[in-house]
C-alpha cells in the first residue's frame, strides 16, 4: 500500500512525512519532489491501494499516540523499527478517497481563507506605502492625472500638487509631521490570573506569526498562570520582545495577552487605517528594534515607539484610508472565525470517519450517514 523510505533521497510529490524526533508527530505532505532529513519518516503511497490524503489524516488522528513509541526524555525519538511496524486499518481506496474528499474540502477552505488574508494584507501594505510614504497620489496629480486607483475622487481632487521640506524629507503641501503617539495610544489594562475566566482566549508571542497581521491562533488562558494584559477585538497587538521578529497584528477577539505584547489602538476611529499601516511597516519595526534595550532578549517600549515620525494628511485623507482598509481587516477577521469553525468540524468528523461511525456514500455526491 505504501513504501517506507528513509532520508537523503529525492522523494516524489504527495509523499507523506512524519516527524520522528524532538517534536514527534508532526505530519506534512510534500507539495513537490524534495528530500528530508533523518528527522522524518516518509511514505510513498500506491494510489491504487492507499490515498495519500487518507494516510495523512490517519497519522493526524493518531498524533497523541505516537508518544507511546518514542524513546528518551528530554529528546524523544521514534526509531525506524517501530515505524515499520505501524499498521493502518483502511476501507477500500474508493472509501478512502471519499473520506479524504470530505476532510480535504474543509482544509482547502481553511487554506483559501489564509491565502485571501495574505493577499489582503499585501494590498493594505501597498496602499499605505503609496499614500503615506511614496505620496503617489500627490505625484500623480502633479503630473496631470485626474484620478488615482483606490482613492475617492473628492479626496483626490483636494490633494495638493506641491511638496514642502520637512524634518523627515519632502511631504505634500498642507500635510504635517506628527509622532505615532499623536495618532495611536497604548492601552494599559492588566488582569491577574484569579480575575480571568479560564476559557478567556489568550494570545502569546508564540501564537503571533511574523509579518502577518492576521492573528488566527490562541488558547484558553487556563494554561497560563502569570499576570496578563486585556485587549478587545480590533485593537493592535505589537510584540515588544525581540521586535525584529515583526510580530504585529489585529486582535480578532476579546481576550488577554502576554505582557511582552503591547496593546494599542487609534486615538480616533478614522485613524485606524494609517495606524495599522504604520505599525505593520518595516520602517516602524526597524525603529522599534533600534530603540530596544537588552542584548540577548531586547525589548522595545511605548515611549520610544510613540516617537516615530510620519506625515499626516488632512482628516479627510485619514478617514478615506480607514474606510478603504477597514473592510479588508473585517474580511480577514471573518475568515479567521470561519476557519476556526471549519477546523472544529474537521476535528469532530476525523475520528468518526476513520472509525466508520460516520459513513460517506461513495456512489454519488458525498453524503454522510451516522451509524
């Protein structure tokens, strides 16, 4: 059904890989031919006997059981003889494909949401840079353009056509140089462990991806015992420990965070877009990094972050940018919540489908039946 392969050889696309050392039990499927280190065991599935997606879901369902086969305390390892002894109970290949189709449909939608979020974030970054860093709409108007993509006509018509010198370089005439602290504020609201509902969502630095404002991971605060900072949905979270990791995002939920995360919010709602664009920019993260104190574990602070200077346009410019960007963020947050629901459904169905308690009709469009 599946050929076991070791390491240091080129493996084909759709090879199923299981981590066998340190973090035992992680499962991936190769999206292209490649080799792995000896930290993985790999299976090449015969498509006429074993659907690679089905094997992936079997291994995922048994992730917690792999620790029984691992040797060692501080550094666990599953040795190859144990791996070769693994047995998989499976229906015929049509049944495997039907089960894999159901589970993959959920995973595919989750992946689609992730890609959509990344695309929207790239677009938001590009718009912020065009409006507030490169001043492309002003340059376009000065060159004779009558409109600029993404900018409302009435806002474009009110733009100047000249630049003036400032302490941060040329800026559009009529604009001002302000500090970040003029458009955003730190939110200081601490909470002790005994004051927090154990089911309250908790976001730590370990949950925050790099260079991605979509915060899609969190856990129950019951697992964490120290003091925390409260935040609300829509506020900004900035990882102040080793800020060069670029861990900055928008809270998709109400919850609590590590005290190594600074909670921020725009001073007024119309500044949401420019504030988000700035704190997620490379220039701002570089500034926070340069102002950090400490060597092995450098930390930044709000006082230094708030001193970052930027060009601020008239209120209608700021409000127009927020009106453009806020729907992007709302769409990303909606996708995060949908993906959580889909993941819960997948995790609920996974053991039932694999055990046969829920059957998928393979003779027509997939239809699930319980027994």
